């Protein structure tokens, strides 16, 4: 090995053909040394002082390094520091090693030299249009860690890939992955979600059955082959520089072919990120609870919600996605099973987590044997999926909601690396009816809603009918009173047979809805409903009267078609 002249950019380590370039941001007035180790050995092999500096970047290069044989750290004024730009780490292969965090133990976490050898085999992003996207939120470890998951590599990137046939059958075409980079799970409580200080460039070694870099790349490639996009949640910590954020997101796009990111708009501006030429075709998303809170309140029958519901139904902000449940808060099953949070297992006297969940337990707190309670809960979950999947904008399903996964009322399971957070796949066979309903409802959305993406109530067709219109129990009359919990939405497609109408009755009493008139020779047909499920063509029932009756807390979907003789 020998030290040679290096380059200040890019930051981190660039390794090729035995030559490694090291560039590290070091505060003015502090000295920096490169520390080299043989792989797996505790003793220091060699150290080199950074003698070249431009601005706040120190840099040097070393020749004669074998990629698989060496590891590195930095010494800044006597403190051992792991490279924040490290592309992979050693010493983090085992999840939650319950050891005392000390300066000595930190030295066991080191950067690895990585030269890209992965064969992408002409991989291409699916580049799915916004109006056709159905997203699905996943925690890599919790998705398959449960003994019932049926995968060979539980709790890993490979485990997610093994579930690819399931994702395809469900009908989703985009997955949202919670943090997959190297974060510190060894805290006072286990850091299960992965938020906080992290090494944002390195895939998490304990999420891999083998090599984390190639395994994560394989996950992306296999998803792309199946027509599924991969979006990474990147909640950078406060104080992270914009230059590091840009470097990081560019790296994941260039090296891992990911399709986009979910970022915290309070940490970095999505609009500024979208201006970057490398990220120009990436989907830059941000998470907001507006849709969730409004729809949960509508679902349980709060008054005065109609105008807010309309606002959320017609969202066309492509940076936002719609969800009714996410990892932060109740699962959908818990939304209809608990009035209050039950976070006692977190060890914080149930003081943590949001106090307001806009949930309703349907008459009993938690698990219930009452048939009426369970039937109402099932009814409400069916309604929730209608609200989510028949709104404009991209829907995102929390993994497990399609088979009533529960966290036992815990709405802040950030530290629950156990059965509370892991998906229990036994539920899939117990809730086959719900799962089948969700699969069919997703297919129905794809058939109906992709035509509505850019529609507006301000745009009129030649017939004088707006592309979208909102109705009460009487056609063409908006609900007026605060007490109203009824809404009809008419999606009109000019000169085609693709008109459809959704009637929402979130009241605890039945109500009749007058459907808008169709052109001569056309008739309304009910194709889906809370009680009916999703019907096929032979089961679809024509509407003979001008009004239809909706039972309490039900939703129905109607399409216009040529009347049969």
C-alpha cells in the first residue's frame, strides 16, 4: 500500500482496481487521519494523515488495497469516526446486539470498500403514471419476520422479494420501504422504525441474508421485472446538509435504481430536490395526515365533514399520497377496534404516541366476541378501502391492513421489534373474504379511476355536464347542513360509456340517493358495495328506479352502460 495524491470529490470513498480515494468533510482547525484495518481484525494496520485540503474537505488516495480485505475509519482530533458517506459497513450484521455503546465498540463499526459488480441486466424503471399507482407501505424486517410468513429469509430484503407473488396478486405496483439504510437500533428502547442519526448511503446489513448491497439491488431489480416501483422513505435528521441529502438521493438512484423517495418537507424541500437533473424522473413524495384524519372522521360518522371530504377526494398534488393508516398510528384494524391508544408495552406509561386517532371501536374496546361488533368492524374496514381507493390521487395501503393486521391498540410501535409489529400472516387465511375484496377493489379502481386523474368540476363537456360533480341525496344538489353524512360523486367521461357514480352514506341511518340522469339508452348498474363486495358483469344489477336506497354506513359504486333489451 502507498499513499498518493487524491481528489476532494466525490465525498466518501471511491474504489476501483485497488485504488481508493478518500474525501472527508473536516471542521476547520481539526486534523484527520485515515485508519486502515484488515477485515475482521481489531488492531490497526496503517494510518495516513490527510495533508491535502480544499475548503472543509480533506482528501487522499491509497493504492494497493484489495476490496474484500480491508476496512477503514477516520480519526478526527483523537476521536474515532465512521464515514457518514460509507457505502457499506461492517460490524452491523447482527440486529440489536445488546451491548453497551462505548468509544471502543464504535471502532468495531467500519466502512467497507465497495466496487460495483452487480449485473442489472438492462434493468428499467416501470415509470408508472401517477393515476395508475397503487402503493403499499412495508417495514422490511416486520414484513416477513413472523414465523407465519412462509419465507426462507425472514426479516430481510430477500424476504420481501420472496413475497413478490403475493404483491402481484394483490395488485399493487409501488412499494414504500421504511428506512433501509444503516441506523442505530441499539438505543434505550430498540429503534425498530429506523429514525434518527444514520449512515444514509449504506444498506442495512442486518436486513440482509447475505451481502446487503447486492441483496438490496436484487430486490429493486426483481420488483422492476414485476412492474413494481420502489420508493424509499428518507427522513433525514435535522441539521443534515442539503448537499449530503442530494448526494445521498443521487447515489440511491444511480447505484440502486430506486424510483423515488419520501422526504420530510421540514428537512428538505421536495421542489428543490425535483430540480436536480439526476432526480428529474424520480418521484419525490411527502407524507401528510390530512387525508387520513378527514376520512377517519367521515368513516365514524362525524358531522360537518362533507366539504373536507370533497377536498380530500379531489387531491391532485402528485407529491402527496393518500392513506388511512400508516406505521405512525393505528393500523386499519385498530382504527375500528380501539377508542384510545394502548402503548403500555413501550414503557412510557402510555404517554407517548398521538392522543387523537379519530378512531371508533364500534362498541367494544379491543378484541370482541360479539357478532354485531365484529360485523360492524368488517363493514367499516370495507368502507375505509372504498374511501381510500376511490379518491383521486395515489392510494397507499399499510401492509397487513388487507387482512386485518393488529398492533393491539399500540399507535406508536417504534420500539416493538416483536409480535406487536411483525405481520401475522396467519390472519390471511382467517380474513380471506377481506383480502379477496381488496384485490378485486384494486382491480376495479384501475379500471375506473385512471380516467379521472386530471378531471375537475370546473371543466365542462359539450353536454354541459362537468367532469366531476358532487351531490347530496338529491342529484345536483350539494349537501347543505352540518348534520349531513351523505355524499354522491359523479365522474363523467364525455362521449364514452365510462360514467360512474359513488354514493357514500356514513350515517347510522339508511338514506336514498337520486342518481344523475344518463343519456337515452343508458342505465346505471351497481358494480360494488359495502354489503355486495365487488361484482362481476353477470352479477351487476341494473337500477330500475330513479332513486337507490343505501343502508346505514354503506358505500355503493355504479357505472353507466348500454341498457339491455
